[in-house]
C-alpha cells in the first residue's frame, strides 16, 4: 500500500544486485514518475506485485532484467504498468502470472523520439528470459507491443485471439504446451490449429520460426 511519487532522478526503488532471502511483496504499491529497478537481484521467494499501480510513461516501470527469482512473479489481479516492464534474461523458477493485469506503452508525444530504451515500442519485454513453471497471460495490452524473443517456458497459458497485440515479437520463443489463460480453469488450453494459425498470421510477421514452434507443439 506504499505510495512513491515523482522521486529525484525518476528512481522510486533501487535494488540493483540486491540479495533478498524471502519474498519481495509489493501488493497495492503505487509508484508514479519513477521506476523500480531490481536488475540482477537474487530473490529467494516470490515477487508479488498484485494490484500494484506503476506509472512512468516514457521509461521503465519495473526492471527485473538478469534477476533470479526462486518463486513466482505475480503482475496480476489489478496490476497496472504505464511504461515498460523489463524481464530480459531473467531466470524465474516459478510461474509468471499476468492475468487481469494491464500494460501500456504510450509516452507523451513530445517524448516519444527521446524514448531510446524502447525502440520497438513494447509495453512488456522478456527477451531471453527463462520461466520454468509456465507463463500465464490473460492480460490487457492497452497500447504497445510485447517481446518474447528467445524466451523459454514450460507452458503458455493465453487467449490467442485477445492477448497478443501487434506487434508481438515471438522469434525463438519456445514452450512445450498450451494451457488455459485463467489459471484456475481446467482443460488443455487452445490447441485448435486454425485459431493458432490466425494468431501467428496476425502477429508472427514473416519469420517462420514461430510457425515451426507451434507446429512442433
């Protein structure tokens, strides 16, 4: 429930290389005008940002790049990011949950050309991330794209027709199966080949590798 507002140098929380023995609990945190930077942190439990409200429209909101997380990462159930969430090269040994989260990349017009950290306009990046216990989407991307280039996970729980904005970068993204987007549902997820073909035709671009991965699954 903490509120962090417009800090000096746009840094709400600096935890670069931090060693956290247990959980990092940020439920209902409000951080406006700055980022939470946990690059290369080692977290021995869960990262819980359920219902957190993070707003830094022309920069990153939450940075977990190169972090090692022993439990789940929860950006779900009312979580909101207005800015860029970075999970590049993170190693998440639990599950990534984004269900009922909202993600936006929509910097002010006068700052768009200056937003050099995000040339592709992504609201969510997980380049070369490893998520060992599955990725659950069921999110809302209000604007901006998503980037899972070279990410690896065990299962992908998504809604093929709703969860993937254009652009979505999926080159090298590997997963073993599909599952229901709502994590409490039972079933096998959406394995319909026609639905999956429409998904990739809409977001996959001209690269053949996302098609090859889906065909393999």
